[in-house]
């Protein structure tokens, strides 16, 4: 199984950039890297995904290492609303007819005012 | 537009009773997923629907758990003879296409918090 490793928790000051790391050393060539986040008492929310090239959207940027064994989610200016659990996920074939996203425990990001 | 809707938002039941959890996906989304999240844990995959069929039931923890989807829309997750270890938040997600196509991210509801006493 392609798995990911993330720090359990991180802190950031408000309005500063945040770099959330993720290791995925057993990633296969066709695995997309997905990031979701979960605010308190809510379901997860899609943030960004990528395959090989760095990606930018209105929420964040995703920097993918050249060997694809690690990636970093970048929040350019953390706000209090960005306090959440961030999940780095690889799409996996379940062996039963579908792909699925396997969520680990993620990184709990705290934003300090 | 309307997101994924789940009901009830909270459910307290006695051990041994059956419960039904409902999910209304985003209109037009063909793929539907059920996950559960125990306190302080990550999400555990339960079942995946493409249209009305469930090609992947590999995550259902026991035969007490079943799910159906009718009309390619609403889905119901049923837990029979509930046990205390079934207590968790049950999350439903939908996506435009199945197999987690790279352009079809999952959209989650806010879940049903199930407590078995």
C-alpha cells in the first residue's frame, strides 16, 4: 500500500506562510497526491491535488519533489480559519473494483493570532 | 449550490437497535462514498457506489453493515444490532465521476454522529 507520513501537529503565526510536509516514499507512477483539510465538526474539504508538477489554486500551492517521494502543501498567509487537520493522501486501488482515498491521521495545524 | 446533505446530524441509540443513516449527494454526482471516523482517528473507508451499484464493499466492517443507493442519488447506510464500537461519525462524500478521476474531487457532508449507549 502506498502510504503517507505527516507530522502530528504544527503551529503557525497568523498571516505567515505555512509549509506542511508529507512523505510518500512508496508512491507509484500513477498515484496522484491529494490534500484535504478538516475543520472542527465538519467533513473534509478538498484543497489541492497534483501528479508531478507544482500546482497552485486559490486555496494553496502544492510543491512536489522531483522524485515524487515527498510533497509540501503551502498556505501563503495563514488565517485563523486555516486551523484544521490537513490530510495528505494517495489514491489507491482497493483491489475490489475501485480507487479510494485512504486518510491517515493528518497534521493538526494551529494558527496563533 | 447545495452540498452533500446527511441526516440525522446526531443519533443516539441503544445497543442492539438498528439505525439508518441517510446521504443526499450533490445533484449529478455519480459516485458516492461512505467513510466513518472514530474519535481522534482518520477516516475509514466503508463502501463506494457508482450509480446504484456498489463495486467496492471492501471496507464494511461486518455483515451488520449494509448500504444501498436508489435512483443514482440518495444512499442509506444501515447498521443492524448496533454495538458500542459502532459509535463514530459517519461521513458521506460524492464526486462527479467514479474511480477518483483526477478532476473529480470528493465533496463531503458534515456527517452523522452516532452514539451507541
